[in-house]
């Protein structure tokens, strides 16, 4: 059967066009490349995400060990990693030593880890810190669950990084290895960009 050169050309062009359409459709299914701080999240931090419509920084109050009411606005001017957690949350307690090491390494004028316990009483967190040997993290407490609710957390732990102006840079919606090279790279990028 003879096929004319015109038909061969039409078939070839059709195949190329279909291949191009398939490439465009399927390459778009992977979603956009991460931007902002999330573009620095690799390896251990690969679950870190930046939301297009991140909620504003919560204005809820929480208390420090002296019973003084605080808000996240008290940390204006610093990049902060806010970690909502509780002693009854197994993944939370596993990641706390890594957060303590992160605070020991980077905590200062530019950066702070702010851990807010959702336990019934602040004493539960204080006992856990003492028994676990956590020395560098602050103990803040709010048993109303207002913070996690305000940021749309579906569970604990939830860690959110805010820049110096209180704008969310991204979040880790699960436990993570915060004392790893990947986490250090992410925090250093947050300090640099924040």
C-alpha cells in the first residue's frame, strides 16, 4: 500500500502535536516548583511548604512560666519558628530535643524557637523539659488550642516560620528532624531572607 508523502507529513505533524500536548499536560501535573523559603527545603525538610494564602500571624495570647501573657507580636524583629506541641503527642515529644538543639545553635537576636504547649497545665511541659534535659527552649503554654486552630493545623506538632515582620514564610505540618543539615540550611535561609 502506497502512502503519499502528504499523508506521511500530516501523520508526522499530528504525532508531534499530540506528543507536545501530552508533555504540556503531564508536566503541569507535578505542580509548580516551590518558591520562597520552601525552595530551600530538601531532604529531611521536604515536607516544609509555603502556602499561597497563608493565614495572618495569630494574635492569640499564651503564657510564659511566670504567668505573663504573651503574643507572637512580642517577637517582632526576629525570625521565629513557632512549634505547637503537647506532652501527650508522641511525635511532638520525639522532635523536642532536636528543636532544643536548633535553639542552642541559632537562638539569639535574629532567630528564636517558640514552643507553645497545648497541655492542660504548664507544669506538664515543665516536668517534661526537666526530665528530658531540654535547656535552651522557652516554655510557653496555651491550653485553649487557639493558636493551632488559627493557623489551620490538623494536628500536632505544627511548626511555622515567621519572618521579622510576622509574615508566614512556610510551615512543617508534621514532626521533623530539626537538628539536621537540611534543617540548618532551611533556618539559615530563613534568617537570610527574613
